[in-house]
């Protein structure tokens, strides 16, 4: 199994209750924090606000640490189980970041998007 310092997590959530997107983001953040991991990024709603596209980074919080593919599979299951409880449709995928996505300018753009969502 691969181990990297940061994974890109992409989620498509189809739901009738808009609050599920924010609750899912909090669930992911809580899961990560209990494992001393960080989460950055956010989500955008479709025009009709019935689906949400998440782009997140899940990263280590200490130098020389890595996150296993197995841990990301576990997180994927947690997300799928939560969506099932709500009877929402979800598609979860994760992969390593590309060199372009690891670019500081791109990371700055992601952080700006998070600030917009939070405010």
C-alpha cells in the first residue's frame, strides 16, 4: 500500500438537505483530527443546490509522517456510511496530488476558497 504525506480527496454528494454538505465536512475534519491529520479545501454547490463537489486535501500534521492508502480507504467508508444514514448518494475517490496541484499558488487558491466558505 502506498503512503504519502498528503492525499487529494474528491467527493460528489447528492442530497436534498443542504446542511448535509457542511455536516459531512465536519465529520471528515473530526475523523482526521482524531488521527492527528489535517484537512484543507472545501466544497461547492450545484446551481440547484442539490449536489456538492468537494475537493479536499488530507495531510499529515508532523514532519516525516505519511498517510497510508488503507487509512484513506477507511475514511472513504466513513463517508459512504454517513451518506447511507442520510439516504444520500455519494461518490468518493482519492489520489496523490499532482505536481501542479502541489504548487504554492494552487494551494493559496484553495485556502482562499476555504475562507469564502467559512465567512
